[in-house]
């Protein structure tokens, strides 16, 4: 189905990094021949093995002619179901860049129970070799403007938080930092100090004084900026 989609819409092929076939009968399956005998379902003709299957033969010829240069990886099943391999090695490995044999039957070959299962590991290795996404490091900042009257103190605690974009798989990858910026007519600043952090939210303490009262004192101000280091996943070029 994936190959037929790409052959019908060539413009999509450049977006595909690789294809992974999990016990896919690329030359049909002997089980389909048996099913066709008993059911007569005409759709099973598209899954008949070998020379009986002109549909798969034609599609393979089209695929080679399209010259997409998309790597194809395959897994094959080692365990039979009631004594029969649904997809044998010859049918499941046609024109594949790499083949991994899994100790599973056809029903379990695409159902990993954990990240340690062979089928999951095989797919992860293919992804590492042909990354769909690339990792970039950036930052996001939160800011708060604060004022202070002459001969007064402004101090306290604040909570800083930044939003994370789930479409970019954003996550905070380290400790946030805080600083004063654009300070004017303030003195004796302490902090700002990060006192706690949980993911994309941080608490901080700060303190600063306004200039002494006198001729021309208009009060002061500063801006507290908290910066979070962020990791993003962007489409690989």
C-alpha cells in the first residue's frame, strides 16, 4: 500500500526517509493460494505467490523504474503458524537493504511488548541510520518588569514558566538561569536566584532597592528574565 501510494504520488517520495517491511509478502504468500482455493475471494489474487501474481510483479517493476532511492529494510518471521510460514524468507526480503530474522510468528512480528524486543530494536536502528527528525538546541525566555519607588525595596519570589510545543517534541534539557536586564535607577540588587525548577516552570527570589530620595529621583525599574534551555525535533533535511 505504501509503495502504491508513492508510485501514484511521486511528490511524496522525497519526504520518506526509509520503508520498513515487517514480514511483508513482497512476492506473495503460499497461504493466499490456499485461501483462494477455499474462498474464491478475487482480492486474494493480489497476494498469490511467484509468477501467479502479476500485480506485485508490475508494482516492483514500477518501483525500480521510479528510482526513488528510498532504503528498504525487512524483517522475516522464524516461527510457523500451525506448521506454515505465512511469509517465507524469499518473499519477505526482496530488494531489501538489510534483513533481520525475528524469533516470532506472523501474528507477533509487529507487536513488540517492550523497547527491548527485537522488532523494536530493528526499527530503532533503521531510524538512527535514516533520521526522520534532527535534534536542535535552543532556548525560551520568560520576563517580568518590576518597578521600585525612591528609597524603597522591591523583593519577593516569582514563578516563571514557558510553553512547550508538542508538535516539535520540545522539552527542557537543563537548569534555567535568571538575570536582571534593562535596570534603571536601582541599586543593591540581590539575585535573581532560581530556588526550584520542575520541567518548564521555575521559582526565583529577587531583591533590589530604589535610589535614595532626592532632587530628580523618579523611581527605578528592572526586568527579570528567566531562560530555559530547550531541545526540539525538526524535520531532517
